[in-house]
């Protein structure tokens, strides 16, 4: 599901100094180790031949789906290179070493300084788990519409051999527009699941989300939709299964991240659903998840645990505004006033010394006064329909009313729906339900 966490995008670009036969020309790749978040970000730079006495550099970040992004500034002086992005507030300064043909330097952004070493060559992502033909089953391209006729969904139905009465597995992706394979970072996890389960004798349906792949929706359906709209999309998936495969055979729902919330809701109203498998479900409120996800980035910025928790106290109080129904779709002026009230209350209960350190650090990082930063950040957050719905949501209530056999899985390395939050909620709220295993 959607989340707000610190992911680094590095922008390089056009420089102003020509250096004939520069050793910097060509492809370079390296890794940023983001401590405290357990993230390794692989990046690739392509520095092309100078034209019009200017270097031109492009960035690719395969893990984020970014490819050949033109950059802003590249300045080369002998063996030294300087790259900056004023828009993103970052800079890289490095030096080329003939021995080993590498560039070593420092990358800076938002008050953080990270070492960055680049080696010549482009990144080669290996994804050997992606299924390759020839398959002992058939894959059929299918399409169907939702009940309102506003979206035409496209997908793939994998059909096993000699399995006319097999159960049908329907896959539901995580947040954001995902194609039928839930393709991300070069991985195709839904293609892998479809291959595995079809070989075991199940029909498997995977569909391009609204706004992804070949699925086509009216423009109005791509703006301001929420998880509830995705649940309605899921009902269209199930209707396709009943109409095209079987109205009697059992259905198994598999969801990932936001898709877990979708399948829990669908299971309550569809008796044909037999079992559920949830990868990375959320068992706490959206506001709790959002706060957890923000904590990592705030901790990196403030570099102080007391300051981090003090800022998160303000963050939680601002998220409390989503409980006020009248503020949804409210005039920006009303949102500003409500936020200003929460900010004043926070100032009153926060020691001045700590508050000023927090405000100063944010102002330095964001290049704007702290109250302006709050307005710019949280107003845009609250005016996003999906996020407003998510912050108010708590899918635990759906899981408490699911009666089908369910398997809930969380990975210990999951940074988005962490075991530390979910396990406690499970023990207190779901552990007595014999049908749910976690």
C-alpha cells in the first residue's frame, strides 16, 4: 500500500565544462547503503559525449523503475566531478582513480552524507525465477468490465491440463497501479505464483489494475479512487470467475499488501470464497502504519531519538484530523486552520529547546520555514482521496469477521507492514479465531 518513506532519487545532469577524452564518459554503477532503513539502492549513471560544450548525464534506478532520466548539473575539473540537483537538494562530489578505474566520493541529501563508490559498467539485474515457456498449461488473455461499465479489465487466466473442477485462485496486488504480474524492480511475483499454482492444478486469474497494463478506465475512474473502489473491482473479478469458469467451484483469494485488505472485505460478502492467503497484511490502522513508515526517514534526518519521537507526536496529532469528516474535500483555508491549531497545541506541550532544534533541522533540509513545510506536506496528504481513506482505515475489523480458512504471512524484513506491529494486534484480536493462522 501507499506509504511515505525516504527513497533517494539522484539527479545528475548538464554540465558546463568540456574535458576532451574525459575518463568519466560511459556507464557507471554503484550502491547507496541507507543505514537504519536496511535499504541498498543500486544506481546507474550514463555520461554521454559532450555536445555544445556540455556533458549530458542520465540516471537509471532499476529498483524504482526509473530509466534514463536526464540530469541537471555535471561539472568536471580534471579527475574531479561534481553533480548537483537544486530541485531535490542533493549533491555528489567524487574523484576518478585511474588505478581500478573507479570514482569515489560522497553523496549528500537532506542533511545526510553517504559514501558512494562507482565502478564502470551498467547494472545487470538477474531474475532467474521469472517463468519461461514452454508451459504444461495454457495462458489465455481475457477481458471483462466492472458493474458500472467504466473500466475494461485485461488479464491472464492460466488453465491447467485436465482440471475442469479445479479451484480458482485470484491474485490481488499491493498499492499503486500494478500490472497483472505485479511487476516491480524487475521482479514478476504474480507470474511466479501463477506458474506455481497452475502446475499444481489450479486455475489462476491475474489482472492489470485500473491505471496499469492494458486495463482501460474512464479518466474519472483514475482520479480519487480508494481501497473501496478496488474492492468493487474485485467483485468484478469474482463475477468473471463465476460466469466464465464455474459458478460452483471454490475460489481462493491471494492478496499482497493493500490486496490483503481487499480480499478480507470480499470474503465477507462472497460465500464462494473458500480460503484466503495474505502476504504482508495490515492488522493496525492506516495512521499507525503511516507513522511507522515515516519514523525511519525522520530518524535519519534528525539523528536523535528524542527529537524523532517528539516530531512523531506532532505527526500523530495532524493525522488525527482525518477523523473529522467535514475536513475531507474541505477548503484549503479550513485545513490550514485545523493544522495550525494542532501545531500550536504541540508547541505548547513541547520543550522549546527540543522544538527549535527540530524546526531548524527541517528548515535546513527542506529550504522552507517549518510551518510552511507542514502546510505543504500535510495538505497534499489530506487532499489525496486514497490516503485520506487509508489513514482512517483499519482492516482488522474485516479480518475479525472473516470465517474462511486464512493464512496471514509477514516477513521479518518487511519495512512497510512490520511484524512488530501486526503480531501484537494478532495476539490481542485474532488469535482466538481458529480459522486464521498467522
